[in-house]
């Protein structure tokens, strides 16, 4: 089939339904001469006349009537599909595939979903939880949630919360046993719970703010983990100092089960962001989720 055929068949159908080139041109918003040329070209490609023309009206030939009977159901389906596509563009619907780090999945995304899904019953959310960096385009995801500092420059990034501070934490029993470090050099005398990153598999070097400088400090300890919740449990068990983002342990700090140290050296990082490719047009469902989750600093 010639790629022009479907468009030309729609013109043919419109002319038959209107009963004249003039009325069809008015309905379609096109020039009458253009419609006439379209039909002539279609008839030439098919090798048969499709319309019998008079000065006042047109009617399908026998071949045109048989063709119209065969194509009308399919053309209706195409028209219906296009209308559904236009509706879905304007009305949030369909499945959103998201890649999300473990903490914001629990603390930000899931708590917000009840209200969001109630407001948009046509939307489904497929959540892939991973702290490993994921290429959202290659992975077939609509969007992701990560720290703002970790995002590629060609991504649109929408803040989901304030900036976050790092924190060095330990159980009160650990501080009673080992003392509380007050300088970065003091870390050498402490057992530290190291963290192996998901993306590269290397042990994270603790980063600090020392005046105007940013310094990274290698630390030693008997425990290495690759999971933040397990690292928190290790700190609660008194196994050593842990380097963690403060929101992850806010509840334990409030209850006194964990305490902080070296506060003046802990850096502040760009918080969690929802991100998606700048070169892709947002679906209505993604646009709705962005607005639902967007952090409003002065709300």
C-alpha cells in the first residue's frame, strides 16, 4: 500500500458522505481543487474510477461503492484510535514506569500515591526500586528519582524536597565507649561503617566541608555494607560511626537512639529530584505526577 492511500481514502470517504466536492471541502477546510486532485491521483493509482461526477453532485461508482463498504470499518477504527490518542494526551492515563532510589521510594513517592491515584484513576505506576544508576531512556522508564547532583545535564529535574545534609551518626553507647570525634583527624581512631556503592561497587570515601574546601576522608572499620537501611541498623547496634543523609535517620535522632558528631564539617547536597529527558514530551500522566510531587518552598 502506498503511504498516501490512507489519507486519500479518508478524502474519498468524506466526499461520498458529503455528496459533493464543495461540501466536503467546506467540512474538511481544504480547497475543492485540492480534493479533486487527490481523488484523481487515487483513481490513477488504483486503475479504476471511484466517483461518478455531475455538475451538482458526485456518487460512488460500483467499484467505489465496493471499496467504501470494505474500508469504512477500518477507517472508523483509525479515527477512533486517533481520538483516543488525543484524549490520552489531555487526560492522564496509562502506565508510568519509574526508577527510584530506595529511600525516596519509601519516604516521598509511596506516601503521595494514594491521593494521586485517587485523582487520576486511569494511571498505573510501575516502580523499579534501585540505588544503582539507571539510564532511563535505555531502560524504558518515563522518569526517575535521584539526588539532583547525580543527574545528567540533558535531564529536566524537578525538586521534590529541600537540600539535604550529610550526618555522622552513632549509637549513644558507642560514643560512651569510644568518645566523640571533634576533628576530622579523630576519625582514624574510630570504627566506621563503610558503604559499598551500588553503581560502581567501590567503598564510598566520606566527604566533608573544611572551611572553603571539600575534602574526602578514607575511613577504616570492621563492617562494610551495600545497603543504607542495614548501615543504619549497624549504627543502632553500636558497630561504629555511619555516614548517612540526615533525613534517613531523622526519626532515630529525634528519639535519641542515634546521635551526631562533626556537624560543622558535614556538607549539604542537592535534594531528591524527579527527572526525565528534556528531549521527550511529557505525557499527561507524567505532567500530573510532576505537579503532584513538586516541592514548593514557600507553600
